[in-house]
C-alpha cells in the first residue's frame, strides 16, 4: 500500500510515476501528459487499516495546501 505508485495505470493525464523512499516521508513524483510534474509525500500510514494520508508538495496542478486520505 505505501508504494502508492500505480496511479499512472488508471489516470490518463499521468504518464509516469517514480517513488523516492518508503513508508512515511516517501515521495511519489509524477509526470503529466502536458509536460508538467507534481510530487506528493505520505504523511500518515496505517498498513493494518489500509489507510494513508498524503500531501501535494509541488507541481503544475492548480491546487494549494492539499491533503487527502
């Protein structure tokens, strides 16, 4: 669950993703079809409950202060 890498397989606007690290603090860096890029960091992780929370760090997406679980 914490590898959170397969988003490019089911989201057409994302062409490639790479993981940096593992567990809490790991980052997912994704390339977008329009040439943009964004990265997210896992900030909470509960493998038993199959739950994670991540925040959007930087990127070309028009959002600010985004966290999701």
